[in-house]
């Protein structure tokens, strides 16, 4: 698993501002997340296996249908 300890070095106010800006850009359709793979909810175990065994490019989406 990656070490996310470095995140504690960032100022939380600046991070919140960055998140707010990303949400605004997303809401305005100026950015679109890359979806790498989609899995059905019944395949949740496969998702966890995939995450633990390989590097993932883009977001993984778990669908309910």
C-alpha cells in the first residue's frame, strides 16, 4: 500500500480550497474524471483483488446494475 503520510504536510485550508475548486470545475463540466474500469456490485471482491494486485489508471466505478 502507498504511504500517504506526506499528505499530513499540506495545509488543510489550502487542501480544502483545492477540493472546492476541483468540485467547481467538475460541476461546470470543465474536467471529467477518467474511468479506468467498471465493475458490477456483485463483483466487489474482484475489485478489491484488482486494487491490491495491480496499478490502476483512472477511477474504478462499482455499479449497482
